[in-house]
C-alpha cells in the first residue's frame, strides 16, 4: 500500500502543480491533503479547485487546517472589517474575496481522516495534532507531549503538517510523520515538500523535496494583488516564501500586542521589523 500525504499548500499554485506531477508518477493507493490549502499565498481559488477536483474524481481525502478556519472566520456576518485586529488578519479577508465567498467546501472539511492499513491498523491524519489545528508537532517535542498530541487509541501511523518542518519519528508503536509544507517550508529549504508512506509489513516514510518555479509564485503575489491589498503582513509572507524561514511568528512576538493596543500602526511595526533584520 502506498499513501501520499501533503499539507500546507498555502495557495502556492506552482508548488502544488509540481507536487501533483510527482504524486501522479508515484501512483499511490490513497492521498490525503492535511489542511491549509488556502491563505498566506496568492492563488487560493485555483489551489482549492484543484484539490476539490481530485477529491471528486480520484477520491482524495481532505482535512481542515487553521488557515481554512481563519478564512471561515472572515465569512461570518459579524466579522470585523476595520481596526488593528482586522489589519493583522487582512490576508485572510483577501483570500475570502478571491474565493468569491464560496466557503461551503471549507466548512465541510473534517478535522481528521483515518485509513486502514493492510493489517487493519489505523493510519490517522490531522492538520497539526489531535489537540487542535494549531497544536503543531515539532522535531524537538518531548515524548510525553507527543503521546498527547497523537491521541488515543494509538494509531500505527499518525501524520500531520502545520509546522512547515518535516520529521519522521517512532514513538512506542506509532510512526509519527510531519510531512512539511508544499507551499512554504520553514526549515531553510525552499523546495516543495510532501510525504510518501509505504506499507511493508509496517509503515515506512520518506520526505520528498521538489524544486519548482518560485519566481512564478513570487510574481503571483504581485499579479493577484495580494501585496497591494493583503495588508502589510503580506510582505512578510512573501519573505517567508523567499527564505523558507518564519517571519510572521517573530513579528507577532515583538509587535502584535502593541499593534492591538493601538500603540503603533501595523505599517510602522512591519517597517521596524524589517529594519531589525
């Protein structure tokens, strides 16, 4: 049995197309998309359409990610449309507009997917962990926490994304795999990333890295209007794509609280962040 798992596409269409070519050539028995198809990148509608088409025509299984939740929040009738909190999340509102309000497919996404291995054991896939869509599994996680994150009853395979940093780790009777990110890795390697899982009397995992046309994606940030209309944080998102490192998390740690308190405009906070690099 061959199982492909991809996550964190983040509306990066060239990266997604490259991964699809690799998956099609590998010919897995099943494919799971572990969340964050949209948001943080410039082509959300195109990426979502591709994944929904694969769901309809090839039985691909999709999972809810925290960035789908962010877009769904903006779809609520009482969601803010101004103020510091809105400015921080403006890329999510831009994504909602690009989806033309068609969010029913996002709202229908399940929290997890489970498949049966040839021996009947469970392969369980969620976006981050069984504790929530933002509870990521990082390479240095302690065993005690990891056991909580993969949940009970224990599965033979637990796979996730969210952190944008891949890992393969055995704990007790569970193989834990973070498949990294298709669209925006954060481990210093900018290539698209996904997981190939193979059953050979037990699960074996390989992280596949693929070069793609990143210049096309960078230009998409301009051509689609994300840089102009996604707010100041869209520029940090582009930087994350370019150097495969976190910037939004570092910006939040330093500036989110004063921006929300009205002590500093968000535009100035981003300028200060960039000057400090």
